[in-house]
C-alpha cells in the first residue's frame, strides 16, 4: 500500500511560488508577499512579471500594483466595446490593403495559431451583435483580449502583429516575430 504525500499547505505553496519567482525574475531583493499571492492567482499578472523581468523600474511598478484586484470576468472579451472593435477592424483592413492584401504562408499561420492557442489572452467573442458577427464571418469565436481582433483572421494577415511580448524571448511577440 502506497502512502499519500501530505496535502500541501498554503504556506508551502507560497514558498514554492516565491522560490520560482525569485529564480525566474532574477530579482536581488525579497519579493513582496502581495506579489507572490497575485502571481499565484492571476496568470496575466504572472505573465507581465515575466515579460518585464529585465526592467527593474517596470517590476517595481508591477509590485506596487500587486494589491489591486485582477480584472474579473474576461473569459468572454469584455474589454472592447463595439466602437473600439469596429475601429480596430477598420485599421486592420486599411493596413492589410496597404500591404497589397498580403497573407502569410501556411507554416507561419500555423505557428501563429499555435501561439494564440497557448496564450492567456485568447477569449471568446463577447455576446451580442458584434460577437455574433465575429462568429458568422470567421466561423470561430476566439478573439484576442488585448487588441480585440478575431484570431482566425489576424493570424492570416501579413500586416498584423501580436501585441503581446513573448514571456521568455526579449524583443519578440508571442508569435516569435519582432515586437513592433
């Protein structure tokens, strides 16, 4: 009969998170407990810490914001109102037209889709007429919660860029392309 290991205690979990954060961030000072708690509970906050680990000023700003509550209920894209999404769509179409309606090759499209599938900012389109339009036009309901773009469309357009910095590769987006 095998013995079960004891259930982890909150203090042990906090210590593990603190230890990992300290290694990842390479931060010389002790990491405040509020930062550790927030990083353990909020994947977007953790991503921001990792993405900005090379800038002590940015880290201090994030540390200061650690006690703020994370955004709630963004499993559906709720950051972007209809006007903002429509404006973003228009800008994307104009940039695409200016590029000569250039599309990416299938391998690049696949890499972009794979990166988006692993991204914490991929959410479902919001309910309502705009969300229904996204689903009808793209046959997909996923959007990027950072920019509001339909992922199915964005990954195809050569003029589009991912707005999110890669968590481990400085100067690159999550797509592994130069961050502009």
